[in-house]
């Protein structure tokens, strides 16, 4: 789907790539912010309703570390573990039905919401768990907005695609870098586990 939002494709549909890509990135940030706000508010409500004092910073960090570790296990496929996901994809018919900024915004929103389409890496679930564990709608909003904004950035990789040859180069480049991207995602989760556990050990409350 991402390879459809290129200067070449948008020009053929009489749309402006910059507008479509901008709407896509804005939608992703907005979707992430909305999801993060909802999850942070849920965590805040749980703190208020559950008996006893709210969970300590140490407990929250430990929980995040455990979730990140489980996500790493799922991504590596150890013990036949798999990343939980649904099989839904975005509706590609939107491209021929709506203006560029409309489907750009719609696709971005779905990307930012994170779990309404296929989840390919457990890092998504780790980010959503982090939003809940902030125990604050503000904290969840920040986590979700950053997550969504980062997810929308890859559309910028299509900027050089002004002719068919460049589109083929983009596909080849994506295939070549896919293993590297996977290793980076796994590395990110490993860092999340280590940092969360280290901070938990140092946290006093």
C-alpha cells in the first residue's frame, strides 16, 4: 500500500504527493495519539478504581520489561510463539474512489491506531502497553503520538519515485533492507527490556 503513495502514482491520479503524504503522516500521528490517550486514560481509571494504592514506578517498569521480553520471544518465534494480530488490511479501493488527502488521512489513521490492521511486530504491543502503564491520559497521549508519528515517516522514502524505474528500485531497496529493519526492531525490544529492568532496579517507588 505504501508504494502506491508516490509522486509517480499521485501525479497519475491528479493528486499532489506532498498533500497525500502529509495527510498520511498527520493521520498516523493522530491515530496513535487517539489510541494512546484512550489506553492512558484506561490505565488512569484502573488506578482510581482498583483497591489499594496505584502501582509503583518500579512495578510499572518491571511490567513493561516483561511485556517487551515476551514480545521479543514472539518475534523470534521461540516455543512456537506468535505475535497476536488480525488479518485485516486497508481498503486499497479508496485510492481510486477518494481524493489523495482523504485516503492518505484514512490510511494514516489506521496505521496509527496500530491494531486495526495486521500487526507484524510485537514492538507495537509493547508501545501500547507503555501507554497503559503511564497511568495517565497525558502520558498515554504522548506515547501514542510519538508512536504514530514514527510509523508514518516511511512514506517519505517514496519521495524519489518519479518514474517506473524508481518504483522498481524502491521495491528492491525495501526487500534488501527488510532483514535489517527486522534486526533493528528486535534490537529495540532488547533495549526496551534492558532499560526497563535497569530503571526498575534503580526506582525507589
